[in-house]
């Protein structure tokens, strides 16, 4: 199997590439992806968790005011502080098509003054629609390093990430994580100034 280390901690192979191409043909046929772009260090960004480990790789195919399209390769859950629930929403509504592997998501909603949760499992071949007002966390990855998703995002609101306190039901805007940029650059040397 033909493999390529894109950046340390992010290795892709021909099977993942072919899965991504097939997913694009089905869900975003106007997008093209070559093996060269799929394996280029300049194409991917490894996203760090709070401890500085890459929990997913993102390959942005298109970023416009009206839409963003990206492929995510998942290694670990998207737990914002790693220990306690920190459900977040996104600055855009999106649909995530699970191309391979799968993940478990915890959704949070405020009903009658209290927070209720719902667990959803998403598997290969399925889709997950996440509107702007949904608070969630990805809590488990079925196949770390083999779970591939295609995110088709609508128009966004720059910097409009919000969080929900599961204990009180209060929402609050995202505060900039002062160490995030340093952790991001440490995983992605091409981002160094």
C-alpha cells in the first residue's frame, strides 16, 4: 500500500485517498483531489488538542464566504479541554459525510431550563447535519487514523464559536486560547512565521 507521511503524526495512504475521491464524487462532484494535493504538507493542517497532540488532520478544499469544504482525518475525540464536557457550536451549519470509520457525538440542548443530552453514532456511509444552534462534542472515534469525513459547510460567522455550560445551561462566547497558535505551529512547521 502506498503511504505518505504528510507531517509528523499525519500519514495517509492510497486507500484513504481513494475513499476521499469517492466521497467527493458522491457529495461534492465539483471538487477535484489529486494524490499530489492529498499528500502535500501544504494541504493539511494537524489540529492540536489541549495537550498539543494532533486529534485530527484537516485538508481544506475550498474556503469561500458562502461555503467551506474540507476533509478531516480523525485520530482522537474533539474534547476541548480533554476531561470535562465543553460542548461547542460552530460558526457555520454543516453536514459531515462519514467516508470511512465512524464517530460518536454527544449533543446538548436546553429544555425547560435544564440541559439534556443525546448520544448519536455516525458510521461510514452516513451523514450528520449540524445546524448553527447545535452544541456538541465528538466523544469517540471508531477507527483512529482511519475515520475520514467530508465537511460541507455553509456561510459562516467569523469567530462566532460559542460554548454551553452543561451544569448551568448558560452559553458563552469563545475566549481565545492563548496557547493554541503555539501548539498549532509546533505540529505544522509550515505555519512558522
